[in-house]
């Protein structure tokens, strides 16, 4: 079973529309972290947010907001009033304790390609 | 800002060649990673290194090896490149091996094996 599921593969919106990117995760740990990264056409993954499992407060940063709900194991990302520069691939990722040494490993979802048209 | 630099943005190699992908980070990070990115599959971990000369297999290590002789440099080696290794390769680093550490990524190397 996938540990991080991003069911949407491609989303296309017109500029100024709001868009929500879904992320569902699976873990047996009580302590874990969730991340969102953005990958613009340049290729480098850019960190957007990190949230630990004990903090269910929603977060807002400018046009970006994140809704973390442990009850549904979801960590959704909303872009308000989207812009062309938001066009990118967005990845959700999970960090959890490992039986092996790689505790800082991130398990990624398959990514969502967002296209914002002018 | 942390800088993770991958030596090549695009690389074209022939089947059977030995290929080296190089990655350097400038922030004295303990951990370094090699991920592979394929359409529809997301990022998958190939190898991980938590100290100089220390390495651990990731989820898809077959056909790859790694080398970390110095803290700042982590190399991915394809001993005999095959066409199914055509992919985008992403290097990353993190400060420590704690759960929840942020990873910093390079810009990636798009490798084509013909």
C-alpha cells in the first residue's frame, strides 16, 4: 500500500481560481512529519512546509494554506487566487521512524502537475 | 542558503557505459541521498549516506552503487548503464538523521541511456 497517496495526477486551472491539492498518508507511528515540496520547471524541489503530527493547526502563508486532519490522515494544500508562476509539480511527503538507519528519509507521493493558464 | 550542486543537468550515455553522477553540498550536512524521479512514480530513494564512507540501500538500489569519501560529496555510480536507468536523478542533503529533517535538493540530472 502506498504510504503517501496523491490521487490527482494533473490539474489545470485558469489564473485567479482557487485550487486544492490532496494528500492522504498512512503510518503506524504517533510521531511523524508531513511535507509539501514544489518542483518548478527548473527541476529543483523547493520546500514549502513541514508539519509534525502533534500540530493540527491549519497554516496560512500568503496565498498558500494547509489543512492537516489526523482523523482522515490528510494534509491538503490550497492555493488561493492561483497565478501562472504556481505552475509546477507538487509533492507531498512523509517522514517517520525507520527500522533501518534512514530516519530522515522522506517517502514521496507521485506528485501533482498543476498548470495555471493565463 | 544551503546549496546542493549536481555536476550535470543533462547527460547522454550508451548502454553498458560506467556512469558517475556527482553531488556536492556546502552546508556540512551529515546525510545525503540519491532519489530517482520517473513520471507517474514520484521520487524513489536509491541510496542514503549518513556519514563519510557509510551508506545504506534505499528502495531501489539494484544496478547502482554509491561512494562518499568526503562529507560534502556523494556520488552515484551506474556500473553498466541500461536503458531502464534513463531517468531524472535528484541528490539531496539533510543536517541530521532525525525524523522530520528537511531535505535540500539539487536541480537534478536528466540521464538518457541510449
